[in-house]
């Protein structure tokens, strides 16, 4: 083998080694790129899974709120209707009250009273069927959620801030106030007097 042939053979070996090294470097670079691309895809997948879970939770919340709204609509659909009927109950009660003390006036007043009491009873039973409750808080502590104070009076026999008289009864529909009871409240004896001229 001549010197030129040896040199050519060495050059070929060197070229093969360089090519092998370059190919190995390219493979490592491609592997690194594939690894970083894989990590990027995993991160995107995790983000999409989080978004899907949040969307699912939001849909459950919307569904729950809608169910609550529908339930409230069913419970309180009669509220306006009940408000319109309450003056009828008030009138019937006033009619019964107006006949008190007139029992000796004759059979006519007695029969009218009996008829109005029966009508009032039927009416109140009809309201109860639809979960309408009457609020008549005489003797109870004043509750601003269910009562509307019309005045305060000194009442030594009653507890301070308790209801001593009801001007107009209140009503609840499924536990929610439709009309607050208009009441007179007992004033504490040591309460400061309001200067009316001020």
C-alpha cells in the first residue's frame, strides 16, 4: 500500500468519525428537542385538563343556581296573589270585631257575625293550604324582620321592646314576609323622652 493510499484511508476514517460524531450530535439534539417538545405537550395537556375541570365545576354551579331559582319561583309564585287577598282577610276580621259587644242587639247581628266568622275561617284555611301564615305577635319581643313599629307606648306590665298591640296582622308565605305586622311596642320606663318641640 502506497503512502497516498494510506493517507486516503486515514482521511476516509477521519471523515467517517466526523460524520458519526455529527450524526450522534444531531440525534442528541433531536432527542433533546423531542424531550422539550414532550414536556411542552405535557404542560399543555395539564392546562387543558384544568380548564375542563373548571368548566365542569362551573356548569355544576350554574345548574345548582338554576335549581334554587326554580325552587324559589315555585315557592313564592303566589306572593303577589297573596298580597291582593290580605285586605279581604283584614276586612273580614274587622267585620267580626265590629259585631263584638252587639250580641244583645238581636239575632240579625248574631247571624251576620256567625256568617262572617265562617267565611273568615274558610278563607284562612285556604291560605294555610298554600303555606300562608298569619303573624299576630302580641306579647312577643319586637322583631324588625317581621314587625313594623307604629309607635312606642309606656307599658309597665309588659317587657320593654315587646309587642303590646297589633294594629294590622302580618303574613308569611313559606316563611318569607309578605306583609310585616304593624305593631305598638312597649317603651322602657327609663327611656329618654323625645322633645316634641325640637
